[in-house]
C-alpha cells in the first residue's frame, strides 16, 4: 500500500514536472495600451500609426480577444513596434478632447454610445472593431470582428508595413498562402 502511494505520488510529481517543462511560454512582452489622449500625446512626439480597439464591457468576443489574441507574444511585439494601441470603450461616459472638439457620450436606449467611437466606425457599431489610423491621423480602415492571433498578425503586418499601399487585402492573403 505504501509502495503504491509512493509510486502514485512520484507519478503526480513527475507529471507536474513534465507539464511545467512543456507548458507554453507566457508572453515576454505585452501590448502597451494607451488612452486616446495618451496615444495622441505620444503621436505628437513621434508620429506612428494608431490601432484602436473599439469594445464594450458586455461584448463576449472582445473579452475573448483580450484573453487569447492580445496576450499572444507575436501580436504584442508587433503591435508595440508599429502602433500606439488604444482601448476605446464605445460606451464610456467620459468626454474626449481632440482636434478642437469635445466628443461626448450620447445616451440612446438602455446603453448609448460615445461620439468618438461612432465617428471612428462610421456609425456601424459592431464589437469588437479595430480602427487603423496612419501617421497623419487619417483612417486607413475599419476591421470588424474577432480575430485569432494568426489572423491578427496578418492584418497588423498588412497595415504596419504599409503593404496596403501597394496591394489589396485579397492579393496579400493569396500571396501569404502561397509561401
């Protein structure tokens, strides 16, 4: 009996040891998220593209992205290198000052929407949605919906490396699958 307990204990410990060895590495780098105001201040010092994650607190797929896509080491590294990343709650109630305008929360029904989120998404309020701004703060594109890490990386590279200037998204994806 003691021998069996000892053997069971040894197997449990070795299993824990093995799982610790093969456990996936946690990201050594995480995305540096900015508020809108912080990103604009950083942009004024050193212009760089801006990535805006337009989300809501109740959005299931937004939470999945926060747990699975954004913590990915490659996504985090790439995001930090090419973008100022902004989290923008589409239902936040705090005003945002930008370009001599005050963007406010507008109550609508049971929820409401922030004017900046509404403007960035052209009124097409689906979450999550990602907005990319270029180095002149002009919108490059709106990208709606959940994305797995491997899909997010493709999109980040397409925008971050300015491939969008010389290729369509469809051609870019076709070329990626050929490689």
